[in-house]
């Protein structure tokens, strides 16, 4: 435990060397950059004939796709799947829109699948950082792969998990360009305006007594965090879990309603240390199915009856996409403040770096 006073601005200057807080603040600017960049991207007409979408991306690079899938599950005109890994599924063929996402351009799993996807005639798109030294960038240029190459001007930290504006809206706009999704730009502008308002609620200079993100971070300290949500927010749960693990260096996982009601509740009894070690965080929404809302209330009771701490937050936005952004900002700030409480640099990921080095 480093410093419990999150209103002391010195803690941020001492630990946040790479500007993670600034990257969180710049999420709306990332999206605005995507809107400007993708007007000039050209995609072959035959891509519109695809009958299914498959995204291959790992960790932070897949966050955008997962949020898109959750939020737009009903609006997407063709099946949308996310299958990260080294091996292609048998159903990948000439009618598949295959999207390779690697923020860094070096992620080996999706890169490994490129030749097989090409051999099967899949229509391939790519999303990657503008870095000529990386394998994916070279592959895009050599094979003239359409897609989105971005310069992460508005992600000061240059961490993929904090550049979700690029990957999320990169996918949204590529899907719009091939006719699988329809969102008016005026609607996006409204998202951005709301995001700027929401961001101020959680900012560094907002005192803890009026700052929900700081309060929740303090409640998470010294606990394994179990996130609970549902439906259009499932992609956000994935993102939030990753950020807690990487930014705060604290273990977290997530469960979804109503799935958890069919197995997880019985596991709360043991080990007995669950009472001291776990905390459940429920993200609530009036946009959930009514039965999911009822299940959330009852599940909180089950967790509490097992002596485990429960914290919850209800999103206020009135549309699914706005709630996704509201949750994205809230989760990013919570994980950031939790990292400060743990006394860690939110950018550094020493175990991931060690693992990649050993894997080579």
C-alpha cells in the first residue's frame, strides 16, 4: 500500500511517468482522430459480399472488437465472432471478412493465421499502429491489405489497452464502410460530447468525496476483484478486467449474468478466506433485460449472505453505446487510481515483458 490520499497530486507525478491519466482523458480525441482518418480509407467492393465477420486480436488489441460485438449485437447485419489464437476455424472461407487487429503490429497469434486466411480466400482487413518496423505493418504494405493504420497521437502512454478508441472505432468504421453497420456521424459527435462531461467527473483534481472512481478504487484495495455485468456491457467487463490486472497489478476476473447464476454462486462458500479476499463489483443498467435486472438484485444478496463484500454502480446514460463509453471511462479511472494506491507504475507490465522475452 503506497498512499491512500488520492487527492495528493504528488502521487500522480511520482508514479504516472508515461502519462496514463492523459491517455484516459484523450479517449474522445482518439475517436475524433479515427473519424478523420477513415474518410480516406478505401475498401474493395467485394468485401460487401461477405456473410460473416471474424476478428483475431489478443488482450488490449481485442478490447475494441469485444465492445463492438456486445453493444451492436442486434444491429450487425451478419454474424460477428472473435476468435483469438494461432489456428483458423474451419468455417473461414471466401465469404469471411477476416480482421487482424494488433495495436503493436507484433502480436504473433493473428500474424500466424494470415497465410492460411489468404489461402482460403478470406477478405482480409487489418488494424495496426503506424510503425514501419513491425511485422504487421510490413505485411499490410507488401500485400496491399486494406484497413486502418493509425498514428497514436492521442495515446500518450502508447499502451494498447489505453488506445481502445483507435481499435474500437477503427472496427466500427470499417464495418460501416462495408455496409454491415450504420451509425450517423452526428450520433458519434453526441457520444464525444457526453464523454468529455463524464471524464471530468473522474479526473485527478476531482476530490475523492465527489469522485466515484476514487471511492471504488479504495474499496477494491487488497481484494481480488470479481466484476459482474451482462449483455451489451460484456465487452466492457473484459476491458475492465484487463486494466485492473495490468494498470493496477491486482488480480481481477469477471462473470456474466445470467450465466453465473447456474454455477458460480455455489463456489462462494469455499475457501473460507473468500470473505476476506474477494470483492464483487456489479455494474447495473436499466437497459438490461428486466429479468437480468432482477437477477442482479438477487445475486448481490447471495454474495452478501456469504459474507463477501459487494459494491455496485448504475450507469446513467440512456443508450447502449453511451453506457459502454461511460463504463469504459469509469473502469479506466478506477484501475488507474487502484494502481496509485498499490504504488505501481500503471504502464509497466514486467511479467508480460518477461514472458514474451522467454517465449522467443
